[in-house]
């Protein structure tokens, strides 16, 4: 398991804590891991297309 340290607003932290306190998640680690997994799954094709586009632009124009 890897460790990731992030800074978030107090408002977002409070919202996340509410999911834990309500019993939806065992702890913040599980909630954040699930949220990131779902985000990456739902955006994987979009991200791949973006990376391909960036590679094409770099190939055509370089690092201008």
C-alpha cells in the first residue's frame, strides 16, 4: 500500500467525514480510495484520448 498526502478544504473534509460517520465507509482512507478508483474508471477513455492528443501535438509542434 502506498501513502498519499493531500490538502483539502475544511468543508470538503467535513463532507467526507459525514460519509464515514454515517457508516458508508469504515474510514477516510477507504472513501478516498474508492472515490479515486471510480473517478479513474469513469474517465479512463477521456484521459487516454487527452494523452494521445497531447502526444500528437508534441510530435507536430514540439515544446513550444
